[in-house]
């Protein structure tokens, strides 16, 4: 069976994409989409792929609107988030706890990195997220979601707005440009202490399959999952490997953050994120 497939270039997908791991049961027709997140919208809105990488927050939102996708319990991208926030390089430096009532930019309010960072700011730094004047640059992948944030003018760029003083901070970005500095002054130390406190590696992207494929061809979905696992194992230490318990902790936390931020109407149980087939893979 030939499967329309969207997977980014990650250590854990390399063996699949270069053909060193293959199957006589399925063939992946890889779509050329760069950056990969540009393919999430057509997957959510048009079911453009049979197998697709998917930002976990986009999946949670899509699930809340009944989109016909099924989650596989495998992460293709996970990372600590503290380094993906910027502010001005001026004295005194703006600290995370001082973001209340500030003007903060983010590519889209519904990005997974944004959801993780907002959760961290609220839970660990006491930031009132509702006090912040959020400025966004793109709409949500899920068309049905009502985004009430202020939209930046079309000709504006997020980093330049920060440099020009039109924003106090931005989330989801890294930059070495003069005049900017990390919002978390020692991100590596903050990440280490955050992990010690929570025991969670934040998941950004997982993999989904179409609901039709899961219902009609469970053997194919089992093969897809097996191939993804083999490719992840081939990456060895180049990519984080999750135990079932670690994945559940990460999923439970991002579900809680996503619900608290109003991106989904309620907090799903982790088992609800899978169907009867893919739940057996956990």
C-alpha cells in the first residue's frame, strides 16, 4: 500500500526517509513540505496525508473538533522549551515573572512551543496569562478555533517588532541578533531544574494516521508504527526515546496546559488521545 506521508527530517525519521528501513507491505510517498509545520493545516483541514507528523497541540485541538485523525504513541520531536523565548537586551533585563501586562508576540497563539512556554510561565513563575497583550502573525491550523488575539500588521516581522520596541518579548523564537537576549537568562540551568521538578520532557511533534486508514487497515497501521519505532531505534542517542510512562507524563501535562489556556474545551485523559488500535501500542 502506498501512503501519502508527511515527515520532517529528524534523527528518528532518517532511516525511513533514506530507505535504509523499508517494508514489503507499505511504501511511503513523502511530501516535500518545508518547513514541515506548513503541512499540518492541509492535514487537519483536508486530510491531505495518510500518515503525518503533527504538532501535539494541533492534534489536541483537531480532536476536540472531531477531525478524522488517530494519534500514534511515538514522538518525532521533543525538546526543552526555555531557550525559545526572547526579550530586549537592555538594563534592567525583563524577567519571566515580569511579563504581566506586557505585549508579547508569538507566531500563532496555538503553537505547541507557545503552549508549553505559557504553561511554564503560569505554573512556575506566577504569570497571569490573561493580563498579557498577545500579538500573533498566523491563524490556527484548526479553522474552527476562534483566535481572539491581536493580529500584527501583514508587513510586520516578529523579531523586528521586538527590536523596534513594539513587543516586550516573543515566544517560540531564537535569534543571535544584537539587541536581543533570552527571556530565561540561563535557559540550560532553568531547564535542568524544571525537569528535576516535573520529570517531563516536553513533546512537540508526534505522528497521526487518518481515521479511515486505522479503521480499514489496522495491519497497515501496525506496520507503520513498527517502522517508525525501528527508525527511532536506529537513531540511537540522536533523539529522545520515551518509555510509555514518560510519554504519558508529557502528554498529560500538555493536555492540562492546553485546556487551561482555552485551546481545548476540557482536559482529555491520555487514553482518549488514541483509538482502540493505537492504544494497544502504548
